[in-house]
């Protein structure tokens, strides 16, 4: 074995432990950076969901105030209908105020003139039944109705008399107002924020999609695994992302904040590029030095 080859092997052997240590350090730094991004994304998701919950609680409180109407207490549905029309004009977050009996007879719709009672029909029976059974407010899933035929979500409150639920008052929410709550979070332009109902259908989303469409496969699978977390998947458009998501105790809705994969992994790419460049430079310098030493140590011809 020549002296030059021995020196080259010596350089490589000396650099190998340094390379291993550098890779381990880079991987630890990457894990730390991803943990930091995950915590930040979960924090953003929780803040956005808190804003949505505050929006819902405001609607519930307003409906409960209307439920204390003296007209309802007296059973005067015509007077209540006129009252609800006045209230609806002051509530931009609502698109209707409906009143139905516990037996599912529609008694009043603020968007229509007062008319005769008719059978109550909705694709969101679950929240209506929950109010009747529990005598507590409930928040529904995306559904179309008779008066408001486009898909929306409804906040419902009970109107109890003599210890039992006699009526259920409902307010279909303006999805434009809900979208404004998400827009107020001011996420970067290439991020995605989605609010989905308990059946994993989109309520509102930025970028926008029609209400009621299913959430992405990866989002639905993550929700089925656990109510809060962080996962790597794809958006409805097929873009690779990392998503932080949380579930509301108030509504059961899930809010997700999706960050482009390139943003999350930018630190890793930068770290490994610098690491690779450093190792190549160190190896080149070592081999050059070994070559010079070998040349000087060679016996004269």
C-alpha cells in the first residue's frame, strides 16, 4: 500500500466520526425544528377554534335571550314571528330564525310571512333531537333545510315551559361570517385552514370549496384516529402538507391548519445542504493535504 493511499484512508477515517456526529446533530436539530413548527401550528389551530367557539356562543346567547320572549311564554306565535323578523335584521351572522314544536311541527320562519304550521323537515335531525332530549343548546352539522335550502349549519336552543321542552328555536348561520372568522387568523397565503363538522364534511375552508363536500382522505383518517394531533397528508387539491388539528368540545367540529410540506421541511433541506457542503469541503481539503504530504515525503527519483 502506497503512502498516498494510506494518507487518504487516514483522512477518510478521521472524517468519518465527524460526519456521523454531524448527521446525528442535524437530525436532532430537525426534530426540534419540526416540534417547534408543530406546537406553533397547534397553537394557531386552537386560537382559530376558540374564535369559532366564541362566534357560536354569541349566537347561542342571543337565541336564548329571544327564547325568553313573552310572546312565546303566552303561546302567541304570530307575535313571536314578528319579533323574530325584527331580531333577524340585527343579526348578520344568521340567515333565518326558525321555531318548531318539540313534535317537529314548523311554526315560524322569519324569512317568510307568517303562515300555517307545517311538518318540520331537516337533514340535521341529530341536533334537533339532542335539544329536545337534553334541554340544552346544540350545534348541527352541514345540512340544507326547507326555508334555507343551501347547505349551512344551525345553532339550536330549547324553549322550555313547565319543566319540558315545548319548542326548539334554530338559527342557520351565515357561512360568509364563519369564513370571516377564519380569514381573521391571517395565515400565510399558501396555507389551508378548514372547519369540518362531526360527519367530516367541510363547513368553511380557505381556499374556499362548496359547503358539505367531504374533507380530504388524510384529514378524515386523522380525525378517526384521535381528536387532536398533527399528521402528514395531502389537501383536497393534492398538495403535500403537514396539518395540525383540534376538536371543539362545544360543537364537535374539527379545525385544521395545513402547512405546505416545503415550509416544514425547508429547515431540513437547508441543514443537510450545509452539512453536505461542509463534509465535501473538509474531505477535499484533507485529501489535498494528504496529497501534498505524500508528494513531499516521496524519495527523490
